[in-house]
C-alpha cells in the first residue's frame, strides 16, 4: 500500500451535486428501520444524518407500537409502518429506496436477521442500491457470519458493514492480520462488503482491495449515537448515486470533521446540523 490516507482528494469529485431539474426522489430516497417504542432515537439520528448528507427523501420504517413515538419527533422525515418482513418486502418493491439502514437500536434476534435477509433477497430498485448494516444488524449474525456473507454474495445490493472493535470481533474473530488496515481488507474480502472499521483511525476497505485510513478523527465523537449518524450519512450519500466505497470514505471524513469542529459538549444530535457548512466548502 502506498498513500492510503482518507482525504477529500479521494472522493470529493464524486460528491453528489443536484441537477437543476432534480426532485426529491431523484436526489435519493433512504429508508431507516426503527426499533421498538423505547428504542426509536437511534433510527431518527440515522435519518437526520441521511437527510443532512443530501438525501432528497428519508423514511423511517417503524413497527406499529412505535409509530406514535416516532411521529411525535419527525417533521421533514416521512414515516411508514413496517411491522414484519412481508411489509418490508412490500415497501422495497413499491418504493424502491436507493439506500437502507438497519441496525441502530433495532434489536438483536430473529426479526433483525429476517429483515436483513428480506432486503438482501429483494431485487434492488436502483443501480447502486446500498444497504448499511450497523450495530444490532451486525451482532445479530455473530453466531452465523457465513450465513450473512452468503446473503451478501447472492445479492444485487451494495453492502456496507460499520463495526466498532467489539462488533468486528463478533463477525471476524479469526482474522489475525497485524495491522488494522490488513484486518479490514481481509474482512471486506471475506464478507463481500465494504467494511468501515470504526475507531480513532477508522479504516474503510472494499472487497476489491481498496483501503483508506482516516486521520482526522476526534475524541469528541466518542458519544452515544455518533455511529448512528454516520450510518445514515453513508446511506444518504450513496442514495444520491455516489459510488458506495467513496460514499463510505466521504461520510467518515465529514463525520470526523463535524466532531472536531463542534468540539467539547458534542452530542450526536449536534452532528447532522454541522454537515451543511462542511459540504458547502467541499462542493
């Protein structure tokens, strides 16, 4: 590997720029799947991250018992009842979202695995349709990682995994590469997904062998919900047609830049509102 630093020069030319005749769905429709009534905030953080990253339309897919909770907190974000895998499949067929996020506070178990399987088994409605698997959607497969990798291999979706260190070990316990870049590259090769291995030096790798190491990380990002915003940002950029690997790299750098600029007192809710100024400079 030569210079593998994650810098805007790698991806700035690919940042989405709305066409003059664009409408909201041409700018990308992102679906974020919500957990139950006591676990809805993480999905809304992801949804706002997607919207502030430029997605033209964002829908939170909510179970029936969490609809009123989500409705009380959403304004520009749309809301849809998605109770089970059949309802999810129907939504994907009818609405063809360009990107989907599942995992933030969704819950670990049979339902999460069924939802992931339903998405990856569906025909993507967009050329670069992207699925971001975060948090619980990673842990849900800790006992059967090869089952997840088989789903990815047989799917037309571009898949992004966003593990922190503990989640990485759950899926890739036997990877012994010495460097983090090496571990991330092997995980991407094995899973067939783009892997965003989070941490102070977040590393992004694609199954094609590309790798980028982020250098502008901020300790202020070590706060609950920060990763949920990042997952939404990746989906928001990819949903606008940005190539998925570049979208992941861009989201990581912009997310870190937002944390560094805000500084002390940062909570995850602050991150999405930092994005417009950063994007304006990059564009």
